[in-house]
């Protein structure tokens, strides 16, 4: 169970890091829309994985 919590925490940290990267990229004058889209997709995958694991642990 401890390993699962560690993994969940890692996913939360990665999700927060991606959110920060997205905000940083969106604040640039010359936005890289492709990079923003890729980061958003990766962030959504992390969120989906967090939800899946949370449901499995119930």
C-alpha cells in the first residue's frame, strides 16, 4: 500500500509540474501552441491515471 501512495504522490507532483509548465509557456509572447497542446495531453493522462488508481484502491 505504501508503494501505491508513493506512486500517487509522484503522479500528483508530475501533474503539478505540467500545470506549471503550461502556465509558463502560455505566458510567453511567442507561444508554442504545439508544446502547450502536448503538455496538456500529458497532464490529462496523469490526471486519468490518478483517478484510475484512486478508484482501484477503494
